[in-house]
């Protein structure tokens, strides 16, 4: 199963990771600060270091959409067997920190796209409701109004189906 993101799927994975953890440029960092969550320069620096030391060796030149879940699992297993500079195996906490430097980006990007799709769907539904209210006010005959209600119900069902499909595409994977 592949981790495919609409829009970012063709983007170079390493460029995306380095941009994501850039303290000055990252939308993720700004979003965390807007919601009063602490995310400091040291954390971003450590994540960037993990990307350059470990992720870049393994996945250089790949696109974001070409990374499969089983590759990430095998990468985590390989990290747990890898030796540190002192010759000891990497600790489980270090492996988790290295893995989260890459997987956090994918999860955050999926969540952002899902929320955007939900907002867009809600705006379309609100617009359709306004049009329905205008019809109720007497702009069209009762027969046409009944036909419009049937069409509105069908459009609303399709919008709910699309929102569910987007949720499954971005979160369930």
C-alpha cells in the first residue's frame, strides 16, 4: 500500500522533509505556534539532522507518492539493527525519533488535506442551502421546488460520499 498524497505525491521526498522541518519556512511550525503548541528550533534541528543522517541515505531521489508503508516498516527494522557512533545499537527512543522525523510529515500533510477537503465540502453544502432558501422564498413554482429538493438531496449525498472517500484516502491508509 502506497502513501499517496494529492498534490504532494510527485514532490521529492527529501526536499519535502527538509522544507517541513525548516523552522523559519514551515507551515507546520507556524500552525503549531498558532495553536499554542510548543515546537522549538532544537526540535526542528534534531528532526532535520535525522532526515539528513538516516532518511536521505535510504530514500534519496524518491518522490513522496512512491514511498510504500512496507518500506517504512523495513526502514524502522533496519534502524533498530544499526550501530551508533559508539558501536552500540541505536536505542528504541532514538529509532522512534528518527522515524517520527519522516512519518510526522506524512501524517500532518494528510490531516491538512483532509481538513481542507472537509471545509470545501461544507462551503459547497452551505451554498446549495442558500440557493434552496431562495427557491423557497417563491422564485419558482412548488413543482419546480420539489424537483430542486430531490436534486439537492442527490448532490448532498454525493458530497458526503466524496468527503468520506477523501477521509479514507488520507487517514485510513
